[in-house]
């Protein structure tokens, strides 16, 4: 598989999560054959140690936001994505979260290959990067039947799936042609997914089990690491355990502690 990573700008919003940012960036460096353009947009971390870490990573473009940052974390995230895209110089845009971790040497080449299947394909990614057990699916169905769920099950006409921003690859020219931006009242990526389709393009949802061969998403990682952002106690408790177990695996520890990966 020929490398296409030089055609990609990876946009990563960030806020006060040094451990996640460190692993995210070092995993990209470790598992990418040809280094892409990586733009990290910091949402006002101030004197947090994470910002000092980002300043010394030699191969990223760092945008430091200090003013006019949306009060809601979700809005700040979407604003950062749009700023990163505006600063990008490559034909493909990969939206990425600090809690998304590359785990395979072909991860970025595989994603670009999916995008290049047809000229009409303008976005590829997944709705969520997790596989629920049969028990979890049955419980969700029961909640829907009893009217206890907060929203309809994903994949229904009331709640259609769309490519979310944790790991989504786009054609920049399609976004520009249709004047599509992340900032909107909707969840990040939803308006872009359906905007592309309305504009005559294809937005392809990739099989989750395939994507999980290449990247891992530590769901709600930023919210878990920063309880002040408003995550539920149950989410924080379960999330911290999940993140800790992942960080303690030998291969992840090897990447996390490799300071040489911060150099060009």
C-alpha cells in the first residue's frame, strides 16, 4: 500500500489533557510512515502543563486560542476544528480527538484508501468507535420500548447515524464547495455528513470492527479527565478505569514514554 499520509492535514482540538495529547501525538508519529500535516488547536489551556508540552513537539503546527472561545466545550471543539481546517494546506482533512489513538502502521493509508474509492466519496468514518455487547443492545432496546431512553436508538429514521468527528476523513474541496463548517447547533460532524449528501457527495460509514483494527477511541476521554466539564460520575468512574487499563498495556506504555517521538 503506497503512503498517502502526506496529502492529509490532521486537525486535533485540545484542552488541558496532557496525558491524552501525549499519547495521541506520539501514536501518530510512531504509526505513520510519512508524517502528515498535524495542526493542534488549543482552546485556552492557559498555564496548564499540557500547553507547555505541545509547544515542544517539533512536528506539529500549534494554534493557541486565548480569546473568543465558545463557553460550551462542544462549541469550542467545533470552533477549533474550523480554525484548523482554515490553516490546513492539504487536500484531505482528518478530524481527530486527543482521546483517539492510532494502533496500526497502516492506519492513515487505510483511511485515505477508503476515501479514494470513488471521486464522489467526500467523507469516511464511523458513528461511534465501539462495539456494544448483545446485553447492552438488548438493554437499549428495552429502554426504547419503555420510553426510558433519552433518544431513539441510533440507526433509526428518528436518529440516523452519521460520521462523527473522533476520526473522520474529508475532501477539503468538497467542504469548501458546499461551504460546510463544523460550527453548528448540531453534534460535531452531523451537519457536514448530511450537507455532503445533499450536495451530491457520498459520506461512507465504515464498519466499526474494521476501524478498530487501526484506531482506538477512549470514549469521553476529555470529559473523564476533566470532571469540571460536567460528565456524570458514572461516566467518569468507568472512563477512568478504561483509560487506565489502556495506558498500562506494554505497547502503549512504550509509545507513551518515548520522548524521541516528539522530535522531527
